[in-house]
C-alpha cells in the first residue's frame, strides 16, 4: 500500500492514502500545506448523520448505503451508524497524509511483517486487527518525523 503510494504514478509530493470507503470534502485540499516533518493520520466516524449533505451524496454515489441499514439490522443494532467511532476508538485511523519525499527509498520490508505461530515473518494485511498500529510503527522506523498527529 505504501510502496504503491511512493510510485512514480502518484503525482506530487503530498500523499493522502485512505481506505477505499473514505470520502472527503474540499477541506482535504489543505493537506498540501502539511509540514514535511509531520505525519498525519485521520480517524473517521464513518457514514453518519453528522456528515454534510454534499459528502453524504458523494459517499452514496461511490459506495451506496443500503448495506449500512442491512448490517445494523442483522447485528441487532439499528441506528448504530450514528455512534461517533472516533470518540470510541482513538487509536484507529483510515487515512495517512505524508510527504512522499520523506519516505522515498526508506521503507523497509521487514518492518511491515509480523511473527506467526511458526516464528515466520509474514506481511500483515491492512484489514487485520491492529494493522494500522503496526503500519504506523513501520513508517516511523522509516523516517524520524518530528511529529505524528491523529487528527
């Protein structure tokens, strides 16, 4: 994921790397002013009634929202999509913002691996529990950012 973000196919220096189901308004354009020595991660509350109408429309167009009610009904938690997930889980994030030039040529494959029961190192996948924390550690081993913010 991070190697892809550092490829020549990605134009510019500031990278906003996010899960596929994230939607942003035009305030994301402010990322271009991120201090190069700062790594920012963003947690989101996901789809909710607190989203502005234009973002809800973008999300609906991209992802559809029928599944939200469907999943909540099956889990027996109707209305749970209105819970503020950011307040619940302050150590989870869906988006990374960084300057590509700071990580170029510095990522170490071994930092993106974990031990399994057989003591083998294998790559972790971003949908595993705790993967975002492991990825943050790996990125911080690659470059000594002056600050990391969970915004």
